């Protein structure tokens, strides 16, 4: 009976250890899920940045086209005013100054447009590279989580099977111990009991079962 209690405590300890291992596996899976969510958030941020750069590029392109159109109109007006009289010289000078100003603005906008195009292309390349890397990390993380979860479930099932087997064995041994105790009491009060299956008194095969021995 003392051996039975030690085995019972051992089974409870094994159950507690398996519960701890299972809890640790759940916590590790939770950390992987948070890491995966962080990667997805970073990917969404990259998409938003690229969309903002594309909007900026579109706005600069529209401004550049408007400036070029205005410059063409000013050039046409300048050509027409050259044929007019001398009283239009001041107006022509003013328009020339406006042309110079618009040309400077056009050059500035062209430079900004080139820079924005280069930044957009660089951001696109970085986004594609980051997306590939993030997808690879996401796939690897999901694969590791799946393998760890499958291994943990397999270990849990095996340990549960062994623990159930040990519990059944201990319960069986306890029942046999109780039977032996009952026979011992019977021997005390009825020392000369006749065994009908073996046709003897105080049959040792009935009183000492080898299955009770460890």
C-alpha cells in the first residue's frame, strides 16, 4: 500500500510536469503569434508609406504638367508681344521675368519630381525586398509553431497514454492488494479454508498471486 501511494504521487507529479510543459508551449506559441502580428503590422506600414509616396508623385506630376502648360502659354504670349510696339516693352520685360521665374520653378519641380521618382523606386525596391523577407519570416515562424505544436501534442498524447496506463496498473495493484488483505483476514479467522479449484486447504496459489509482485 505504501508503494501504491508513492506511485500515485509520482503519477500526479508527472501530470503536473506535463501541465507545466503544455503551459510553456502555449506561452511560446502566443509569443510567436505576437511576433507574426508585429511583422504583419510592419508590412501594412510599408504599404501605407508606398501609397503616400505614390500620391506625392502623382501630385508633383500634375503640378509639373500645369507649370509646363503655363510656360508654354507664356512663351506663346512672349512671341506675340515681340511684334507689338515699344509701349509693350515693359510688359514684355515683366512677362520675361515671369518666364524666368516659371522656368526656375519648373526646374525645381523637375528636380523634385526626379528625386520623388528615385525615392519611389527605391522605396518600391525596399518594400518588395522587405515583403519577401517578411513573408519568408512569417512562413518560417508559422512552420516552427506548427512543428512545435505538433510535437507538443504528440508528447502530451504519449504522456497521457502512459499516465493512464500507470494509473490503471496502480488501480489494479490496489484492488489486488485489497483482495490479498481480505484473504489475509479470512486466513486469520478461518485458517483452514478449503480451495475448491485446487482441492487443497489454504491454497498458496490463491493467497500469493505473482501479479502482485513488482
